[in-house]
């Protein structure tokens, strides 16, 4: 795979990581009206965004139980 393929793959991974980061922030904040994002939630959402493929597998396994 050439340089262009790696760049496309990295861009797609970054896009999915950004969406997962936003999902984790909003999933914690939206259910409670008037709640703001705490600083402590940022590292958790960032870590989840880095490892989003594992996060999807873990969410599927936990929902199956």
C-alpha cells in the first residue's frame, strides 16, 4: 500500500476517533439537563477515542450479557 493509502487510512481513523470522542462527551452530559462537561471527563473521552475499535467491541460484548 502506498503513501496515499496510509494517509487515507489515518484520516479515516482520525475521523472515527473524533466522532467517538464527541459521543463519549455527549453521552455523559446530555442525559442530565443543565450539566456541563467536567475536566475529569476529557481524559476518559480522549482515551476512549484513541482505542475506539476496542471500545466498540467492549460495548457489544457488554450489551450481550
